[in-house]
């Protein structure tokens, strides 16, 4: 039941790690509306949507430790209908959260003897969003490759004894030890590195950049090349191009990373995946405006009222990632740290149809190079297509701690996006 590879990477930012571990521990092991075995099974369902063996294996073990029925591990056909009914919103939240409606909520709350309570559903929704976003981090930082495939990835997990991840919530000593070890092993994080722009120019002329050139050529042939820019006008506000079209050739070539056929029993409709928000039908959900429904003004109070204290833990985690130091990373981009982080955060939300009226989206195109945006979108929307080669190739001029920092921004921005859509649907149902 350990998250050693995850905590190793998060250990570069020990304050955030502590906040994450407290939330993880509370969701899985403290008093709450859902039985403990169901919590871990929901986590299995969520992780399976992205074929994340690392998290599935973790929660299979914890499910059995919590007294779960081993028959459930045979697949969705062997679990209670109440739990199986959660599959639809699991699928939607994982890939196209803007499609969730109050009708989905009503259906779960009003199915005779298999109905959910509001408190149970909020707990389940937070679990789903937490595990979807964590799967992005697992793939983005190479934990899936390292753990699931015998350490073939570029990031080798360190064994720090038999301490369970939840024990780290007792204090900072574990985080500090992680930080000390990581600093010692990452000599490259102390090197003076070239600018991101110079690196991008080199990539295009080096042999190892041929894949990226094929991607650009493919974009041009498909007429999607110009879509790499985030729209800035009001009329184009809904358009976020599918930067990752054609990225499949960058995935693990032997199919082992993404070909998790043994996880198919935990999900239905496996072909349902992320679809670019701009390609939705006109009669579907319109742009989500944070001015109308935000975490601070709406989501926090709702989730905290129905699932005591989780709102405070989530809020602390959102604030913690926003407060992480990134002066070197921002300086390399020629901007303030807050500007760079907000650009990444708003770009991620834009891919899910969430817009901020007070933000100039031209900044995203100025701050984030194309290949960096491709990486961010892949980790956010198609994490199972990410591999260690992408991590290394696209990010050579970032310190390792900076890579982790951006993956933490992806984790939290994605989780908040899913929560905003789900909690808004719950609010509409209640009204």
C-alpha cells in the first residue's frame, strides 16, 4: 500500500508532499461516507480509465487489506450494481468532464435500493478526480514505467524502508529525507542550463528530433497546425486544439506501457476518451466561466458541507501548489513566477472548456513553447501516452524539481477542473 515512487518525486517539494499525503490519507483511511473497500475499488476504476497499473496494483492490495471481496477483482460484472452505476460519471469525468449534467447526478441518487446519498456521491467524486489527476502525475513523472515495468523508465524509485506513505503525515522528517536524497542524486539540478528557446531550436535539427518534426508535418497535413495557439478573441474562446493528434508514435513502442489489457475488466466503453473541447456539438455544454462558478466561492463550501473537512484539505493543496517557488523556471521565460504558473494553470483549464474572463490568453502562447504545450496536454488529457522518453526529450533544460513542479500544477489544475464540473452539476441538482 505504498506510493514510494510518487512520494519520491513529490519530495522535491516537501511542503506540498505533506499536504498531498494528508489528503490521500483522509480520503482513503479516515472516517467518511464510503466503506473502506469501496473507496479502494473506486480508485481502481478511476486509475483503470488511464490504464495506470501503478495505481491499480496499489489499490488492489489495499482493497484486499480492507476486507474487500476478491470476486470484485474479476471486473465490473462482479460488483454491486450501486458501485457499477458509478462507471458513467467515472468515464465522463476522466475524459470529458464538461458533459456531466444534473441528470447524471439525479440518476445516481434515485435508483431505488441502489441509490447513493449526496455525501457518498461527493466522497466518490473527490476520489475519482483525485485518482484521475494522480494518474497524470504518475505517468508524467515516469512512476508507471519505473514501477510497472521493472525500472525501465528514466526515474528510478528509491526504497526508503517499509514506511507506508500515510505515515508521512505525522511530520516533515520523511519529506526532508526524500528531499535530501533527491538533491544528492540530482546533480543536474545545480547546472546552469540554456534557455528553453535555444533547446527547442536544437531539437528541430538533431536526429532525435525527427519524431517532433513528423508531428509538425502531420499537423500541417491535417490542417491543425494553427490550432496550437490558444484562442484569444471572445469568439474563438472555445477553441483549444488537439495538440496531441499523432502523438501515438511517441508512446512506448512495445505497447507495454499503454497496452494494459488486464485492466479492461475494470471499465466499460474503453474507446471513450478525451475529445478536444472545441469539437463538441453546438448543443452541448458551453464554456464554463469561473466567474459564474468557482472553487473559492461555490465548490469549497459545497464539498466541505457534504464531506466534512475535505474542502479544507483540498483548498490547502490548491494553495500549496500555487505557492511553490519557481523563480528559476519563470526567469528562463522572462516573466514573474506567478505569471508562468498561471499560464500553465489556465492553459490546462482551457483544454477542459474552463475560461477566466480576466485573463489574456495571448500570454499562454507567449509563455509556453509548442512542444511544452504538447507535453502538458498529453500528460493532462492522454497520460497513458506519456513515457520517459518524452519526459527527457522535451524537458532537457528544466531542472528535475521544475519538471516535478509542472506535473504538480497539472495534477491540481486537472483535479480542480473535474471537481468544478461535478460540483456544479450537484449544485444544479440540489437547486
